[in-house]
């Protein structure tokens, strides 16, 4: 489902918190971010939302999803933050509401669960890479404008350089997200199909042995081996030294990727600038794209918005 394009100025943004707790500092940062680029918030009277480690009960967070998607005044929905809890909503979401009211949807990390479910159930194109409280650098702002509000065919993603494990030129729909969330969706009806698609994967603050286990789980339990290509981003705070380990008693993330994915006969690249980092690349989930490793280009073959 490709969305209708809208000029950015004064478009209304709904801010939701479908996952972890939201404190005032995150709310203030999000409001500052969206106002600074010409967007206006639908409701400036957003309150802190705390229920254990969630931003409200399951029903409260679910009601926010339904309420914001049915509101015709809202052009885009930004998740304030990730955290934990989005998977708890999946069985009770009314996906007809999402399908009948397509909107620009922005998030990453725990929001991977919603983005995968929305695409599988409705075909909704969404945007992975930032949340409302992320650092809105010039690099990020330019992507928001170009991808979400001024999108065009043959747009080349403005990524920084990456390393290549397996060279090639291929195309497919862009799908993926946070490794922990992709793994948690295995065996459910909400996980993307990876076959013939360009799959992007990132993670934060997980030790190498857990990264290894989750990647192998994906390889064994899904059709990841049949992907058109696999693109690994930044695995922030996931190296041995982040857990007081050394390379003598743990593999590095690069070693894990090289060991477990070098046998595939598809393009595989790693260390692309997306994930839990400052200048994060934004991926339009569900859009057909071409990956050319030799020329280091990822080109959208269709507009993310019409």
C-alpha cells in the first residue's frame, strides 16, 4: 500500500507510544523535532505514560493505535520511542482500520513488530530508522522530506559506505528491522516473508552469543536463505568489549556475519549506517528497490508515496 504524497508544511502528526514508557523529556524532544521541520502535532497536551515498563496498559496502547488511524485530521504517525511491548498488541489490532486509513508511519526498534504486522496484513508502507525522539540531524531531516513527503522514482538512498561479504546486483522489496523483534515473530502470522526480498537487520545492546543465536534461528526457522539480499546495519553496543569480553573468548559481530552468511549465494553487506545510531538511514518498508554492491547503491524502483 503506497501512500499519497503530502507537502510537509503544517501537516498533522499524531504521536503514539505503543511500546516502552514515555517520560516528559522524550515528549518534549519529539515535539521540538517535528515542529522544527514544519510539521505540527495533532495534540500538544501529551502526558507521561507509565505502566510498569510499558506506556500504558495493552488496551490503552491499542486504543491509541485505533484512535489515531481513524482520525482524518492526522497525516502521519510517529512513534515517540521504541522499548518493549508492541508485540503484545498484534493479536488485537483491527487491521481493517489500518488498511482503510493508510498513513505515513514512522518508527524502529520495538516498532519493527508493528511495521512487519502492518505490511503482512495490509501492505502498508512504513518508514524504519528513527522515532520521534531521535536526533533529527540534517541527514535525517533531508530523508524525512525526500522519502515521506517528496518521494520520487529512482531515489537513491543516501547511505554511507558499507562492507561487502558477497557481491551482486539484485532487487526486491525492502523488509526487515530489529533482530530481536524479527526473531520474536517467528512462528506467528505477523512476520515478513523474506524470500526474494532485500532484508535489513540491526540490533543494540545484545552480546555476540545472543546475536549468533538469533541469526541462526532466523536462518533455520524462516526463508531468510532465499532472500534477494541481506543488509546488516550497525550492531551498536554488541561487541565483545561492550560486555567485558575479548576476541579470545567471543566472536566479533563481523566474524559472526562472515562465518554464518558467507555460504549464501546472494549479496550480503554489513556495517551500513542504520540502527541505533545518530545519523541513521531510513528504509521505506515494502518498496521495491535494487541493491548494487559494486557501485554501493540502493535505488528505490518506485516512489514510497504517490
